[in-house]
C-alpha cells in the first residue's frame, strides 16, 4: 500500500475528531462582538464608567516601582478587563465566558 492510500483515511478521521471536540475560542467570540461592546484605547476612566457603569472590581494597581514603569490600574467588568495608564485606557481584554473557552488567563490579583 502506498503512503497516499494510508493518509486519506487518517486525514478523514482527524477531520471528524476535530468537529467532535471543537473548542470555543475567545478570538472567535471577540470577532462576533460589535466594537462598541467594549471601551476603546484613549478613553478616560470617567468615560468608561459613564458608558459601562461601575466595574465589578477594581484590582490593585501594578507597576510604578521605577520612573519608566508607569502605574497600571485594572477594572474588571463581566465581559472584559480594562487596563489604564494614568487615566486613559491602554488595553481591553475579553474575559473567558466559560471554563471550556480557550483564551487568556485571568488577571493576576
């Protein structure tokens, strides 16, 4: 038997296994959400709070040990975590919707 004849059934089997154990990727969910569903870079903390309400949790600030390491504040909302430098949004990371979803680890508390 040649290699090609052996490879085709194996490829078909792997294809079926992939569908049976499909994982939900956080990236896929992020693509589905409209842009206005999360804060954008450059918004102030006041703008974020006015638009999305008070965060579920305000985590302890990180950084600031040296002049070149700015203090980063983090606000946790049900769907995302907002990262601020001074008073401006520098990044927004979607939170996992479930334990099975593949995505970033939760913020260090």
